[in-house]
C-alpha cells in the first residue's frame, strides 16, 4: 500500500498556497499564489484585502496541485490546514476550505500550526526529525526552539516585540525600498559599509534566549534626519549586520547550552545570505552543523504544512474538524515539551 496522500492549504498571511504530499518523503505538487504585489502599494499586508484574495484564489491553487500530482480529490486521504498563528480573516479562508473538502470527501482534517511548518521545513522530505536547535525567523515570528524530535518541542525564547523580518520590512518602508523589505535591504547592504553607523544589538547579552528588534528600527528612524539618500546602502548594511549579529550569537549560544550539534534555520529571513554566511562560520567554530530550509521553503508555502501534517503520526486517524483557528501564537505547539 502506498503512503497516504495529504492535501494541505496555507492562507495564514498573504500567500495562498496548496500542496500534496505522499507520506513524509514525496512531494507530489506545490503551488503558491503570492499577493505581495497587491499589498506592496500599502507597505504591508492589509488583512481584509488578504482574505478576499485568498477567497478568489484557493480553488485555483488546489486545482493546480491536483493536476501536478496527477490525482483527484477522491484520491486524497487527509486534508490539512493552517489553523494559526496568522491573520484571523485569512486563516479562516484556507481552514474552512480544507475542512469543507474533508467533509465532502469523508476524510479527516488535520490542524497544523504554522510555526511547526516553518520549524520542520529544514528537514523537508526526511522520514525522521533529528534533535536540533531551531531558529525560526520570519515576518511574523522570531523564535529559538529546542527540538527533540517530531512533536517534541521546547520554546527557548522569542522576540518581545518585532519579528526579525518585520524589522527588515519596517526599515525598508522608512527608506522607501518597498515591501517585502528583506530582499531590497539585503541588496543595498551588499553595497554599503556596515561599520559606518553604530546601531544597537538589543538583548545580545541578555543571558536568556529572547530577542528585541523594535529599538533597532527606531534607531534607524532617528538617524534618518541626519542622512541623505546616498547613505541608504550604509544604513541597510549597518541594520542588517546588527540583526544578523544578534541572531547568530543567540542561536549558537542556545545550541551550546542545549548540547545540540545541529542548528536548523527556517522562515523568510533564512534567505538572507549574510545570515547564512555568518551563522555557518560561527557554528563551524563550535563544531555545530547548520541546516537551512531550502530557499523555496523559507517563505510561506503549503508544502511545509503538508510535511508537518505527515510528521504528526500521533494524530493518525484522529479527526480535528473541531479545532478552530487561533490567530495568536499557538502555545499548544510547545505544551507537550
Ligand atoms: O516566512 P515568511 O513568508 O513570513 C511569515 O511567515 O511571517 O517571511 C517573510 C519575511 C518578510 O518579513 C521578508 O522581508 C523577510 O521574510 N525576508 C528577508 C529576506 N527575504 C525575505 N529578510 C532578510 N533578508 C532576505 N533576503
Ligand atoms: Zn510564515
């Protein structure tokens, strides 16, 4: 008998995504309809606009992944949906759609925490989840998590204010570089001098595993009146270096404290090349390996949701149709640790 087919829907923010996985190891189809262009005129995601876009696009992406997978809805063994965290009105669309498909096909619904999707994405396609220290750095989250194995997680620390990606987005907005901010800030930083502006490394030496990035963004704002357009590259380089410095320092320290030999990085900021270089270098010095999620898995997608659903063997057979959306950080993910 072939492994079960899971169809997952992800609509927690501004990406309408669907994927089909066969067991935990074989991706049969994946499609992402990005709304970035729609939201870029506002400099950030507008929830009401996002939910309307999800509503008009979800059937298209489901049709696309079924075609890629060469299967029909009736072949699917379980339907998964992101129940949180995320924008309430956006989550509702994908979740209600996945639940509706599950009911119509007489198959179970699997509720997936979006953070678990990111958390496991560096291991995408692997049957087993190894022990690791995980750094989740996205537009909505910045977390350090100790992973013992699938479903066994301990939250070590998180941002107390802005997420790392959010800081990139806000600084990009201040500098008129557009949304999402990560790619243009990274590009400008490559041309700039990171040492020119002294910017704060908040909580770098706080002794815990938490982060804070809002003071850094404010420091950039206070520098603006004293700078000209030609200083943008140096500002971006200084800002990026400050973010990377804190992330690298705290991720390596967490791995050392938890005695893990592997750091697993996921989320959109995981695409940042400076972060990749500096983390690899720092971890190598400590004999720690680093595994980054593949670039196409770093930003929001449904393949990571399907993979997390496939990894949650403890839920086999249990229907989670009654699980409601939960827009705030799902503490349920870490309760079992
Ligand atoms: O994982 P993701 O899709 O968002 C959430 O689930 O929240 O990641 C999007 C975030 C945005 O904040 C974006 O600016 C950031 O990832 N990002 C980057 C880069 N590419 C995307 N940040 C820094 N450097 C990049 N190259
Ligand atoms: Zn995400």
